C-alpha cells in the first residue's frame, strides 16, 4: 500500500509531506535526522525518493532491499538493487541498508547487497533479527556495519558478537579496536515494537554486555507512525529497564555513533552531533522540567520548552 502511494504521489507532495515530518520531529527536540528510501522499489522511484530525501534530511540511507516487490523474482530484484538501482541513488545517499529477514532478503541476497553497496563507497547498516533469530546481526558485524536495527530476537552468540565489535572502544577518546573503527551499534526501536506487538529489544542485556546502544523512532506509516523520541526514551526507561541517563544517551550520542557523527573528524568534515562539547554542533533540547528524569516520570506530557538546531532557534 505504501509503495503504491509513494509511486503515485508527486514530487511536490512528497517534498511537502517530508518537510512536515521533519518539522514535527524538530518541534519535539530532534535536531539531526536520518531517513531511508525503500518505498519506491523500482529504479525511478527509489532515485526520486533519495533525491527528495536529500533535500530535507541530514542523512539518507538507500533501502532498495526493503522488500521484493509483488510479482518480482527475488534474485532478479536483488540484481537490480545491486546494479542499476544502486547507481541511480548513489549521488544522493551516504548509507545503504538491507532487510535481512524471513519474507524479505535471504542471507546470501543480503550479503550481495552489502558487498555491492560497500564497493560503491556507502556506509552500511542492516535491518536484522526483528521477527526471529537469524543472520542479520552476524552479517552486520562481519561487514563492519555502523548499525543493526530492531534486534528483537538475539542469541547469546549475537550479543557476544556485537559486544566484541566494541572491544577496546573508548567512548571518551573516540578510538577503538586498535584500528580506529567503531563497532556495530544496536539500534532499538521501542515504538515500532509496541506497534507491532513484538517483544522489546533486550536493551538492558546489550548494555550490560558492553554493546553501544541507540534509540530511534523508526517513524513510518506502516509500523511506527510517531516521531516522538521522548516517547522512545520513556519506553526504554519504563519497559526496557534502562536508566534515564542510559536512555537519553542512546537517543543522542548513540544515534550519533550509529551515523558516524559523534566525532568532528568524519568523512566530510561536518561538526559532531549527539553530545554537548566545544566544537560540536549546537543542537540543544531544553525541557520545561527540573531534570531529564521527567521524561520517564511524566510520560506523555509535552516537556519541550525550546529547541536549537545547528545554533539556530528552531522552536
């Protein structure tokens, strides 16, 4: 349904709707946004989605490997994702993603997508382990993906692999594993989990194992139609057993890690986001509350007093 609606909507209307989603998120304190393609699922509409997204979002991820379109051959569609479609979206995106899950892309197909996108110079992430245990987390770690999203169903080996990817990482200095590489962030999507009635991702277990965690809204019209990061923080505290500090860190610094933006020395020289420090981008969310604890203590209550985005008052 969403794919059909995306294909039939004009550039003007897609841009207007996208700008509205961004404005809604910013008004609630979100100051840096990543969005994905994945609702066009043909060359023309994936390229169009990427181009429009690049005009409204801070980061764009290519998710042509979201689902195999109805009636298409899975192997032929994977060839398309790895070839002409990738070439068409490449000027507009920094990242690539693949939904490695039953009913979506197999391990072999996902590997082909990740390899092709890495060869094209894109950073990688994976949709993995949302509907059951599977190869998504293992592939993400193997390919050095920046993040693996969902992570609802994890084996002990999955947790160990994610933790090992951060072995030696020093969050204070931004160095790790002797190579300077980041590990693979586990991105939890609590609003999506509640909407789809999936078990919440084991955020407490992941943190205790030494995995770096991010929280994200996964705002989309099918499974998580909210841009409220306050709601995600609240859920992480009340249902996932994170402390307020851990949940806020995952929603800010953790998100920056997942996007490779926690340090000011990144590929394009952009200022760091996700934390308040000298030289970082001035992204600030001021709450009308005595402390951030009220995000969990007063769930559902609008607490945003003011928002600054890149030093400019946005609300």
